[in-house]
C-alpha cells in the first residue's frame, strides 16, 4: 500500500482527491489547517488526518519528519493548498505578494524540502504541484499578478527538482487546471458554462494516475487540464 500526503485535503479538490485515493487503496496522510476541519475526513478508513500550519517552516518540517518515522516511507505528496486574489500591478501591494507567495509557494516548498531528501534516499517518490494557467499566459496573468507570480514559482521549483533528481526515480510534476467546477466558482461566474470547466473528480483521477504504478514513466511533466474553458 502506497502512502500519500495530501495537503489541503478538506477543500473542494482535496476531498475529491482524498476520496479517489482511498477508494484506490492508498494510505492517505491528510493535512488540514484547523482542528474543526478534521470532521470532514475522520469518517474515512486508511486516513490519518493531521492539523498543521503549512505556512510555518518548522512546524511543517516536524510534520513531514514525524510521518516518515511513523510510516517508514512516503511515496508521494499532492500539494493542493493555495489561495487566489485578483488585481493588476496598479493595485497589488507588497503585502498581497507576500500573502500569495506564502499560500501558493511556501506551503508547497516547506513540505517539499524534507520530503525530497527522503525520496532521494529511498530512490523513489512523486511530488505533484497545482499550477495555474495565468502563470503561463501573460494576457490573463497580468490581471491576477500576485497569484500568477506565486504560482509561476512552482514551475521553476519542479524544474530544479527534476534536474537534481536526474537518473533517480524521483519526479516533480505540475498540473495546470483551467477553472474548476466548484460551488464558489459557479457563484462568482454565473454567466459562464460550467460544462466547459474541469470537475474536481476528473482532476483527482489524473492525480491518482501520476502517483500510481502506471505513472512511473512520467518525467518532467507539465499537464494542462483545460477541458474547453
């Protein structure tokens, strides 16, 4: 049984991913930000729900190390925590940049740093990040400046990790979804057609494929999951 860390496991995407992994026979270590959020996940089997502030480096390091000690081997991490804000350079302050940087990059980096070393030692592991299309497309990214800049760092981080792990069975993959079909997005974009969006369950299937034995051959992948939006 593979052991997978899922951060942000109680979010719209996180719940879909967690349910998919559990139904596929994985052991899931699910991180949530608050004790009250554990109730969303505690009823499942083969899940270990833990409260951790991923924006705190020392706390996150302890979270990773304690689970390495507990389970012996961590096979993959799906790093789903993130946040969104709109605004171009005229309205984007340094505080806005720092908040998005912390939510979208540091939460992933703090898990990655100790876990990557663990995976190199065991000669195997999968790190999966959630990118964003505005980080790749300047025409839309300039109106979402802080968000897009913070997400763009995940692409570079994955490149650097893949270069360092060349020749080993350790890979970093970035998934780039378009609009996710969530209640929040439907409410904020009532005129849009959600049938053209990506359902969390569809993205969950792709994420499970990456960490499965079938995904072993993937290297340096950036997967654009846009549907028709």
